[in-house]
C-alpha cells in the first residue's frame, strides 16, 4: 500500500469546491463530470464526491445526512498560523465548535464545514507530536 486518498461526500459540488478552496487553499486538479473533483494542495489528494442527501452509503447504513454529524474519521489541516487559518475557514463558511485548545504538542481548533463534517486546524509546537511520543 502506498497512497491514501481522502474522499468527502457532499450534497452539491460547486459550494463544496468554493468552501475547500477558499478555506484551506486547495486547488482544483481534475473534474469528474458533475459527480466529483480532485483537489490538491494537501499532503494527500482530496476528492469531493457528490452523494445526494438521503442516499445510502452502504447496505444497512443510515442514509447520508448533511446536518452536523459525528464520524470517527475527520480531516486535520496542519497550519502555520492558527488564527489566520481560522479566519480564512470561517470566512469560507466553517463554524467553530469550541475555543482554541492548547496541548503539549501545539494548538487546535475544531470546526464544522458547511456540509456537517468535522474539520480541525492544527498548529504544531516546535517539536509537535515528538513532545508526547513514546516508542511503539
């Protein structure tokens, strides 16, 4: 295994493109008709995939719902200036969900994108996760 691709389900493509390019400085690369787009500028490509609200993601799964929801998988965008990144994300439509959190490894702000997905902005300290890491 060598590559990781990030896929984000969205109800409509154009508002999602606008949000992710404005909020996080991503750029469009390839378009897949009206059903998706590839965004570059993060350490892994991000694909926005149009999936209508109410459609089933898998047999037996709850239908897609784009109100704020929780999932154990989310995106963390590593930034150099947390306050500037937070302003940019909020101007693009992100909603902060807590105050900036301070940890031994740096600072973090939890946000929700306009499609209900959780997103975090992370600003590492000089040593980042090395400040809390132990041998595995």
